């Protein structure tokens, strides 16, 4: 099943911590957003494989934007 990770805040994609094709554990950071000088990790809700990253480092994102798609176990 595909699961979309969405951002809960507006900000800048500061760092991508998982790449397409990489397996991630539940609660593992996939992307870190910088918002008001704070680093906010966006976590995988379930274990799975990153199917697609929808952002790049430096991109501006708004609340509710999709940032990655996971294929869950």
C-alpha cells in the first residue's frame, strides 16, 4: 500500500535523510524541514520503502504538501 508523507508546517527542505529505494523504519526521519530556525523532522508513519521523493533540498513547502511516497510492508 502507498502512504504519502505530508508536511504539517511551511518551511524549507533543509535535509533529505532517506533516498528513493531505501527501506525505512516506522518513525524514521525521511526529510527535515527548517521552519522559523527550527529543524522539524518528517517521519515515516510505517515501515516500508521510499518509492518517490517529491521535493529536493532547498525547496519551499507549504503545510499539507506531499514530500514523499512510501510503499509499506
